């Protein structure tokens, strides 16, 4: 396992985390496979930077503060999972997880016409 990203090989998946038998059904097995390459690395870095900016921009939230930041953290993790997933089923799971906190963040703490925007 490498402990840092090697810029000489941007076309290969690096920082890979894999488990072949993550969830097993009767004859189907789902794998847990995450990693980054030259395309997903800038998106992962941008997601981290935007997460910090989102926390700083919403520092003056006064309504249900713990729930707001919990949803923001779940959203941040789900987006990170979308950018790093190397398995189609895992990508779809992270994508669906991402929609739930986004719906509540827009619907509860959004601006004008927030219910329309959330739906």
C-alpha cells in the first residue's frame, strides 16, 4: 500500500482500498473498492476545500445547528465516496446517500422557494 499519491503514474488507480467479499447474497457478492486516479484526485481535493468553506460560510446558522452540521458531514462523506468509488454498485449507493442530506439541507435551511428547490 502506498502512503502518498505518485504523480508519475496518473493513469493508474492509487491509494486503493478493496474488499472482495463486502456483502454476500445467495450467489452474488458485492465488493468495496475505492481509489483515486488523475481525474478523481482534483475532485477529491476540491471536495475537501469546499467542505471547509461550507462550514465557515454557515458558521452563523442558529436553527438546529447539530443537525445541520451532521447533514453537512454526511453529504461531504457521500460526495467523497462518489469521487473515489471504483465499483458501480458502490457508486450508486454513495450517490443515493448524497441525495438525502442535500434534500434536507436545501429544504430546511435553504433560501426562498426552498421546498420547490429541494423537490
